[in-house]
C-alpha cells in the first residue's frame, strides 16, 4: 500500500465514523466495529461492511518546481455490505437499505448528495465517482451488496 493509498484509507475510515454509519449497522444487530478492512474478523455478527482499496493508477504528473512533484491517482474502492434477515426485512432488502446509507455518505444515491468529506493528510481528494452497485446472494437468507467507487486524489510524491 502506498503512502497515498494509506492516507486515502484513513480518510475513508474517518468519513465513515463522522457520518454515524456504525449506528445504522449496530441498530440492526451488528457489533462495532462494523467497518472491516479487506475481510471480516472471525465471528463478526451481521450486518457489517468490508472495504477494499485496490492498486492506484497514475493519470497525471505535475511539478511546482524542481523539488515538488505531484500525481493525480485513481484508486478503485469497494464497500461490501453483508446482511441477513432483520425485523421482517429480507436479507437482500436489509443489505440494500444499508448500501443506500453508504451511498448517502460517499455518493451514488439517486436523491441525496454525498455528505462525507474526505480530508487527506497529504494532498486532496478531487472527486469520488460512484461506479456501480449490485447484490450477490451469499447463502440462505444472507446477501452481499457491493458498491464500487473510483477515488481521484492529488497527492505529493516528492517534496
């Protein structure tokens, strides 16, 4: 993981915490922390979310002099919501409801503008692009809802 990607990960976790998304999950039986990195811890109760950051692609390079170099990097990020049936809702409906709450924070909701602010320690997040979301049946009364994003960041690489 590059320093820029680690900084982005830290920013996503901070935006998640500031948004109160944990409460949406724990209200349905999830145990904090509900946001997991790469994979869930053994025995994690549903619902929960796993986030994954993938390799960055440099789209632009620039300099502000001999000793200041910057890159614009695109990083693919997924949020995977895992849910089971809760309070009369099917597992699929529960996963969809929680995915909708994530989209309200990070973007992609059809009627609510993204509320999450991503502040990097080094550089800035230029845009968060919602790419796609879709359900996957994960077992008897268990569903996974995948939300895909592309985070475009402007980061220093040498100063």
